[in-house]
């Protein structure tokens, strides 16, 4: 909205044209861009490039937001929201390498391991957001919920379609894997997923347990060994140690002064 006494630099006709072309969102920044163009004496072509670049950026941001939501990524768990001041111990060089997403080219995978609350989910989600911005397909789910979803899919005969979708997504992130024991059906589904994705698509797994401990959590030792061996042989392993991130976020207790 133009300030009192100041002419609106965007005419009514131009506003109507932009809206007709579905470029109405340009009106949020167009007045400032017009002012900048006048101050810097921008050529018409440069000005057009500037305002169109604004629109491309806006659409890319909105698209990434929608795709991240569809992928199951927490919008607050991004690389820029990671607490770099936390007293955590992990291989910084390996983490920097993972953020390049070069492991997707292998394709390889990543195992983010460590105790409860050290930020494994945050880091895995952050990698998912980076992948989304680079136009990779991503799906993230807590492991137990994913296996329950596959069981439910058997009831309406959609399990094969669901497994195909999970097998072909470029980056699959399984969070909190082996937190609870896997029954025979869940173990089989895990095995099938890993076999289908092995050396074809990248998989990230977060877990409070070491891969050697996963075997005892699954119903079929042979299927478990086969799946885990494939995973470990092609995955980077980032071990995170330190105090719980959630405990650091706990509100501090302030002793009230007794005024009685």
C-alpha cells in the first residue's frame, strides 16, 4: 500500500495485468524494485530480469516448502536451525561431506547413530531438506509408523504399490529404526526394502542402537543379517555423542523469592 501523499509506483492496469498472468505476488516486492531501478538507472532488460528472478525464487521456495511437507520433513529441522554451539561430538568432516549429498550419486547411504536426544532426527531431516531443494524425491518416516502403514496396505491390496513407491524414492529416511522389536512381517518388509534399494537409491537411517544390535531386534535372523550387511557395506556411519538436546531445551528453574 502506498503511503499517504506518495503516488503508488504500480498502476492499477499493471496490477490487473500481473494478476491476469498469475504474477500477483510480484506486487509484494515490485515497488521496491522500481525504486531500486530508478536509483541505479537499470536498463529495462536488467529490471525485467530482476523482477522475474524474484518470482522464480518465490516459486522455488514455495515449491520446496510443499514438497518438504509431502515428504514428511519437519519444517523447523533445517541446516540453518541446527545448534552448532551444542557440546556434541561427531565427525565434522564427514558431516560436511554428507551435506554435499554426493553420497546420493553412489548411491550410498548414511547411518546416524547415537543416544537419545542428540539430534539425529534433526540432522537427517536437514539432509532431506537439502535434497528437496536440489529436486530429489524424498520420503521420511518414523520406522515403526512406516511398517504399520505397510501392514495396513495389505488390507486393501495396495502394499505392492506402496513398496514400489518406497523402493524408487531417491532418498528414503527411516527415523528411530529398531527402537522396538520388528515382527516377522516387519522384518520381511525391511529386508525387501533394503534389497530393492541396494546400490540403486540412497537410504538414511537414524537409530539409538548399533547395527550389530539390530539383528537381535528382528524376527528372522537370516533376513536381518542380509539386510543389515547390505546397508552397512554401502553407508557412511556418523556417530553422535553428547548430552540430550531436549534436556538442553528444558526451561530453567528460577527460585521464587519468598516475600511473605
